[in-house]
C-alpha cells in the first residue's frame, strides 16, 4: 500500500513510520499543507491511503482535503486532529474524509483503522452502468413512507428524494432501514458500515447520523431515532401523523 501521511509533528511521523514499515507499506511524509498538495499532485492516482492532520502550517487540513477531493473522489482519507467537537467532525466529513481519529491515538489503533478502511475500499463491488429502464425497477427497501434503491443509491421519504447522500450516509440509512425499529448500537453500525470490529470511534457514527438527519429533515419528519444509552433505529411510523 502506498500511503501519504500529512502530519506536521515529526515525532508523530517518526513513531508511525516504524509501525508502517512493519506492515510493509510504502509511506511518504508531508509536513505542511502546501507540501502535501504538491506530493499528491505528482501522481494523484497512485495513492492508496491518506492520513491528514487538520492543524497544518501554510495550508489548513480542511483546505488540503478539499483540494485532494477535487482530484480524486476515491482515495480514502483519515483525518487526524486534536479537535473533537461534533461540528469539526461533520465539517471534516463534508470536506471528504472517510474517517476521523482524535489525538492522542494509539499507533496500533491507527494501523487497524487504516487496514479496515483499505479492506472496505477493496471489497465494495463496483457498480455497472444501469440501463435507464432499470431505474424503474422495484425498490430494495420499501415501507409505507420510505423507499430505497441500492442500484441507483437513492432514498425517498414520502416520495421525496433525500438529497445529496454521501456513500457512508447511504450505507448507514440502508443498514438501519433494512430492519425497521431494530435498535443498532454504535459498535454494530461501525462494523456494518465502516467494517470496524473493535477499533472504531463511536463519534464517527454520531457525526454521520447528525449530517444524515439534516438531509432527511429537508424532505420530511425525522425517521432516524435515538435510543438513549443504546444507539439508533429507523422508524417511519410517525410520518403519517405529521402530514
């Protein structure tokens, strides 16, 4: 795996280099935002993974993520930062991050998160072109008020398209909607959507749920419910009552 680690703290980079070398990964380090963009642009398609610190000199990590995503929609990005508020996490995901790790972190945990993200990137099947007439096929998930089509990756609430779902938001919604009213813990959602087993950060789930809810509320009542102390569930039974 060819990995670009963008991290201004050289002691952190040196520590991680030992762990990356143990895995046999080809790692390049960038120590500021401008150097990171220059290295990435040398061959954007060659990188298999990027870890990105948000607090960078010369160019902020958010801007770096935005520029990387302008060139590549597929390279996995894990953000590393001392910031831990929900708003920072949501902004990071909006800029194109696939995962978010808060400092200080365990090197073993970061390696595990990289492996999990790489594994998922290589196991998700590529979608073939769908003929126009196929878009009219039956929905994969359908309730009285909700419909979801896996091939078109579209979801509808009360016959209104839920707009601009990211891949992770769609997978999260699909996982919950496949079993209405079943409560999923954050650990279960990390395993199902992010393919993490024991190394997941629960705040990753919370940040994605928050953004998903904002998009759902643009078209109708909230269908992702919080079960306090447990996790989340899909329940559209209140939609009819609120029409």
